[in-house]
C-alpha cells in the first residue's frame, strides 16, 4: 500500500509541475511596479512540488537537497533578480540585494522542518526514551542520546565552518550530477560487500543503535559530513556509515532517521535564524505552509516504506536511480539548457 501511494505521488508530480508554470490569477507581469511584485514568487503548485520532493527524498539515499536544487531550477526559481518587500523596497541581505534564488535555496533547507516532525512522530517511543535518559530513567535512552550527539558533532563543526562556501560553490546542477554518480558508485560497493555479509548470517542478533560505542558513532558522523556536498545524500552516508560499524539495514535506517532529527533541526534552525526573515518577505506565506504540509505527509510515507525496502532490496535500486537521474540531467544541461 505504501509503495503504491509513493508511486501515485510521483506520477502526479509532472501535473503539479505543469500547474506551477500556469500564470496565477492576478499575478504581476514584467511591467508591474516592484511593490506589487512582493511575495508573488512562489505559487501554491510550486509549494506542493517542493514539499513532495523534500518529503519523498529526505530520508531516501538519493539526496533531498540535490533534488530541491533541481526542482528549483526546473520551476524557474533560480532567478538572480532582486525581490521586493510589501513597501516596494528591494530586500537587502548581507549587504546585497536578496534574490529569488537566495529565497528558494533557503526554503530548500527550512522545509526540512516538516520531515523532522514526521520522524519525531513515527519514532516517538525512541524520542521519549531519549528524554527519559536525560532524567536518569532509561539507560538505553541515555546511550542512544550519547551516540546521536557524537554522530552529530562532526557535521555541526564542519558544516558551520563551510556553509558559506558550500552555498556559493555547490548549490548548482553540475555539482549535484557529480555527487549523484559518486554516491551511486559508493552504494554499489557497499551493497556488494555488506549485502553478502548480511545474507550469510540472516539469523544473527542485530546490533542495536544504543549499543554502538562513541568511536563507532563518530565514524557515522564524519561520513555524514560528506553529504554537505549537495547531491550526495545525508541518508546515504549515514546508512553506509552504519553498515561499516556493524548495523544491519533496519537498524541503519533507524539510526539515520534519528540522527536526522538533530542534524536537520540544527541546519534548518540555523538557516531560518540567519535568513528566515528575508525568505518570508520574499516568498508568499501560504505556499510556504502548503509545502511544509506536503513534505510532512510524504516524509511519513517514505520513512515507513524505506525500512522494509532496504531490508528486502538493499541499496542497489537507489544507486541505479541516481545514475539514471544524473544521465538525464547531464543530457538536459548539455543539449537543452
């Protein structure tokens, strides 16, 4: 049922994309004064498309940020033209005019809040265990919290140090294409090595995520840092890291989801505090909220589906998808862009 639902959502995405290109009633044209152009840059259809892309891809090993960058490009949200506030004044950020691309890139990070909420609800028992651990009422919860914090710290420091460089140099289609291909190769290698290992001992007692050592958790954390390159996939790197330290697919997926609660919360909060005001001035609130709702619902479906799929099929199908997507994008950039 979940698989059919996801396929149905994917099938409807081209329709939403077409709707996004349809002129909105009362939308300003090129001759409209700047004051009327405020908050007219994101339609409801755009919000639905971006929400579905985020929700479906956030926890799959295919890169949500990479897909959102591509979606922004195809939806025409990569414009470098300045955007204006309700007073008709150009929005200024960091001493420069704030552009539609700036707002769309910020939304690609902030929209992750919806995926975080979906995981928090689906894994409420683990979240409650962590809270109990801090109050000394759950040893397993405290150990899990320790492991998640250890896995989060590398990305926190490296991401904070490099976020400016990453946004300037890597938020584009070609960097995403490179990351998609490199990630696919890594997934094929991991599936070949660890798939055979898991198949050879199907009845072995799995290592639980709270049983990891701090050193093992740090290994996962440093591999997560590779995903700072858009198109790599945080989910992919944390699952690969989890395989390396001995977790099986179900436990690896759970660790990736729970680690995402911390990592994505930090990234989204940092981005919102840094430029959320400018983003909300530039983008209409209604479509932004609709996008968050779409991301929440589709994230919940994708998370439930991924656990079983990984256990049955492994990483190889996602690797083939990444190669197919990279080939299509390269052809588009070379011959149609």
